[in-house]
C-alpha cells in the first residue's frame, strides 16, 4: 500500500493536475501526502554570476533581488495551493502520524530541487511528479532524480488527471527485471483496478511472448479481471502501438519499467518522452 506519498509543490498552475492525481492515489489507502517546495538558493546564483564575470556589483544585486522577490511569490503560491487543497478536500493538515483518512503536510527547503526530491523521496512509498510546468517540459534532472535516485516508484501525472484511479490499468510488458519491478510497484493500483490489460508488442515475424501468460496467471491472484493483448507492430514503432492500444482500452494508468543510468537519457528521456509523456494523456507509473 502507498501510505506516504511525496509530491513537489512548485507553486505553478500545472501543480493542480499533479495534486489531483496524487490525491486519487492517496485515497486508495488513506495515505499521507507530503508536499515539498524547494526555494531558489540565491547564493548559488551569486557564485555562478561572479565566477562568470557577469556585470558589476549593482547589476548582480539587482538580479538577485528580483529573483528573491520572485521566489517569495512562488513560495506563497505553493502555500496557498496547499491550503486550498486541504480545505476543498477535507484533508487533515499538519499530521505527523497516522490519521483517519488522507492527511497532508508541506516541507520547504532551499537549494536544488532534484537533490531535495531524491533525499525526501527515499523515505516515501510513491513519488508523484508532473511532466510539464507552466507550459514547458519539467526539468529532466527532476524526473531523473525521482526515478533513479529515490529507489521508489514514480507516478508521472498527465496534464489532465484521470477521472478515477485505478480504473483500467495497462501494463507495457516485456520480460525484463525492470518491467517486473514496475508491476510489483503498481500492485496497490492493480489490486483495485476495474480491469488489468497486459500489452505486449511483438515483432511482425516473432512468436507470441509466453511470459505474458505467466504474468496473467500471477496477477489473477490479485485481480481476476486480467487479460492479455498481443500487439503486432505492422511496421510501426513499438511505443506508438502501445499508446494506441492504451487509448483503445480507455486506460487510466500505464505501468512500465525504468532503465539503467546508461540508457536512461536515450530511452526514457529521449525519444520515449516525446511519445509517452507528450503523446499519452494518462499517468505513467515507472520503477527502476
């Protein structure tokens, strides 16, 4: 069960969909939501500017004052959003131990977001992040820290939250340790899903993957409504085939494996991001 969920609180408007997705996950077992806001460290900015020889003292101070003012506005927005969520959803705020239903708190740190996200994330059961912020892609270092440096499953929220989690869960299955870990991490969703669909993309001339049937037999102990879809590529990229199938199944959640550091940027945060994180408007659960 997910009983402790970490969520970055950036103060951006895009946080709303992330909060909604995290809240749906928290309601599965009355979890505690820990929101983390990381403030800009102007000392780091000062060191970077002075080492680069950018401008005189007055210019540097003017820039720092502006950035500090913007950081205070952003922190205030983060607190306002946190308070509004708790009030709207009847969430117990400030709980430090098990509560009756969903509870929440917010922590504030100063420095690099990726670093603090990794540090806090190691003690959570699940980390939930967004894929965009204010119309742009989320910093890849943040996603990498959440997936690779926490040792915890990562739920990447979509721009629009699903109507209900878990709903229909689709598993992008490949007979690898990474995919197996993702399935294990997704069990709180799989146990409660309306349907579970195992999706496997095969080469046009390849035999069906027997491991899909082994996975189905295993998952039926958790959810009797589990089925398999073997998908032919027909000359298309595998990721396009998977996403089309997920859309056809009206999936609420896509489960897939992560990768090692050496392949992370190429496979997960390279072309794959273009297709999955931009091409599918549904949450994606990954585990490394």
